């Protein structure tokens, strides 16, 4: 593999396990948030990571940011294990934008101080050059300089998220990890922020990992999509391929859940039910089989292997050429 083919960020067989104590006198059990997960983020891509709440998306983001260490497996930056990089140098290259712009901004600091903080931490320039950099990035994200003396409580949700974006970009990073950056905003404001992120990507040559539970949002921005279920990537492909022809039953169910603006259509029924599997005691075989409309007896007994082909990756017996599902599907439907 040449240097140009080396992913910016890569996870290799990463597992993250937490110890959970159930009640005051209950026994301690293991919760596997990520299980043998592999993922690549290439330069210039917008990788949309989608899945229901609790599937492990935010845990993955924390590991990529170096906020948590994996229980096993490797995290690599430019092909080198993350532990081999200087932490400050790594932070200059990788910056986060979090879900809630209010809780991620210190309410006691002005907008000027909040955006300039990364420059101070990394000892970049003097006070005059920092002020200039803050004003420049504020203009880039579409905020007037008069807000520099404001506090977060004096600004709307959309304005606060623009401040969070400005704080992330003031160091001119290469990679931005967006953890549900629009989910706390009104729909009209969501569109503005998504358009802004798209413009910034083109202007600064950014690479995004965009985490969301909303496929409609991901469709607006992503070039690649990875679908996550109970700590595993069950499908990974180009955005065009996923929205045109999703292959995993879970991906298909997520697409059915997307709301449309047509007032004549009812709220979509994904047929997944309301219950999400217990990650402490996950189902046997394919973890999705209790909710899958196409499940067969084989699905409850055998863990599907990842299948990689020209379209990407999918973990489903239906697409495994070594598994004959036709007979089992007939038996399941009879």
C-alpha cells in the first residue's frame, strides 16, 4: 500500500468492553460497546456512521479522539498506532463537533475566549494573531464580529453550533469528527448547519466522520456510509449505493424510517418494534435476527461473516455465497 492509499484514520478489529454493575448488590457483567470492529476513513471522504441510539457510535468517536482506549485492537492515524503520535500534534489534526452546542460550550466564557482556547492550549501565536484568527474563522462560519463579547446563553442554538464549528476549525484540522451535530437543532437550522459543513469541507479540504441516527441528514452530506448495529458494522458502501439499493435488512429498515414531507403519507413503520436488544446479553447468531423480517433458523445459530465485494461490505447470510438461504427462507415462510 502506498502512502497515498493509507487511510487518515483506521480501526482494526477494535473491541471496547465496559464492566457494568447491576444494582447495589448485583453481579458485574460485561457490556461490549464495540465488537471486533474495523473501519477506514480516507482523505476527502465524508463517512456517515448511522445506527440507533446505543449501538456504539459515540463510543467509537471517543476512541478515535483518544478520549478512551480500546479494550483490544488498533487505532491508526496515517498507518501509525495512535499511541505513537504526540497528543497535541494529533489534536491539531483531529477536532470534534459535539451534539449539544450548549453543554459543550463553557457558559462562563465569552465567544472570543471559547474559539481562541485551542490556540492558547497549543501556544499558537500571540494575543493579537489569535484575535485575528478568531475573527477570520467567525466570518467563515457566518457570524458577525459583534458576538465576540457574547456568552453562549445569549445566542440561539444554531449560533452556538456555529461557534462550536469555529472552535473546531480555528486550528485548521484535517479531520473533523461530528457527533450528531444537528440532532439538537430545529429542522430549518439543521439544513443551514449541514450546508455550512458542506461548504467548509470544500473550502478547507476537510475529511469528516459524520455520526448520526438520521439517514436523511447523512444523505445530504456523506460520500460513504457505514451502518452500525449493536457494536458491529453490518453494511458499508457508497452513499449512492446505500440509498439506491441497501442490502442489509437493518439498513433497509432504517431507510423506511425516514420521514417524507408528503402530508398524505403516515409515519413510516419500520417493523422493528420498540425494543432494542440488551447489549449485556446480545442475541445469539446474527444479533439482528429477533427483529429481522427475513430471519431463518440459521440466523439465530450462526454469526454472519463479513462479505466484501465491489459494492462494499455486508454482514448477512443472505449475501454469503457459501450459505444457501433459499431453502431456509422457504421453510421460514411456510
